[in-house]
């Protein structure tokens, strides 16, 4: 049996990356249900046998895309938020700007994730569960910021419905929304970012102030 060397591993990673990039494009354009493995393989410039060597089926492709996305976004978030002073507007602006820029670069996979999550059927429920952190993970991150975690459901609602969902929906639909109303897309994007930043800063300041008073 031939032992894989570093070159083999590099080629394998490059091939997988090409397949995942092609899958992201096809899923985004045609939806998960409408995407065909033949087209994904063709765009990745590999044969179907090679695609199936790395990924058993479309479901595994999508699952791997989501896992990699979550790993990336968590790394970016940890880097951006590390040691941040939530009472310092400049630091908060810089941190959220980094995260927003990353999310903007992943608009295609975000669109796929949102559509598949909304279906919430037995085939894609794993996608939804991969997308969200566990309760313990989320509360752990909140505690690191010095925020009281007694209001568990409030924290989780804010994190998902007031934090993740608005930015995700805007990034996937913002351009079409702007076109429908005849707004300049760049101006719309800038206004959204300003309003989103204002809300997030106000939220964290109010929570930190409340905790300080209670302490």
C-alpha cells in the first residue's frame, strides 16, 4: 500500500475545496433540491467518481459546507471580539465591521443555509443543528463578555433573531430589496450597517449597565 505524502494531502485538500466551491455556486443558483451532482462535478472539473470518493451524496456536501462555514465564522468572531471593551464605540465598530465583512464574503453559502433551514424537514434538520451553537456554548461566550446569563431565553433570542438573522437576511436579500425600491445598493448597505451597529452597541451597553447596577 502506498503511503500518502504531503503532496497527496495537498492535492486532496485542493480537490475537496474545488468541489465545495462548485457546490456552493450550484446550490446558491439552483437550490439544494434543484442541484445535480453532475453539474457540481463539471464545475469543479472532476469526475463524479472523484466527487463521491470525498462526499457520499449531496447531503454530505451541504453538511460539510455548513461545518466549514461555522468553523470559519467562529474563528473570525473570536478574533474580532477578543478583549473588546463594549463601552468603547470604536472597538465595537471595528469588531462588528470585521465580522460583517466576512459574512458578506460568504453570501452564497448564507443564502443556501437560510433556504434549507427554513424547510426544516428530516433531510436538512442536520444543517440547522450544525448552524447553531449549543446552549452551553452560547452561554459560555456570553459569560466571557461579563454578561449575566440568568435570562437564558432572552440571550438566545437576541443572539439569533436580533443578531444573526437580520444581518444574514440583509446580506442575502439586500441587493434585490434595494433594486425593488430603486435605492442605491451601496448607500443601502452603509445605512444598514450603521443601524445594525447602533442596535448592537445599545444592546450590549444596556446589558452591561444593568449588570453593573445589580452587582
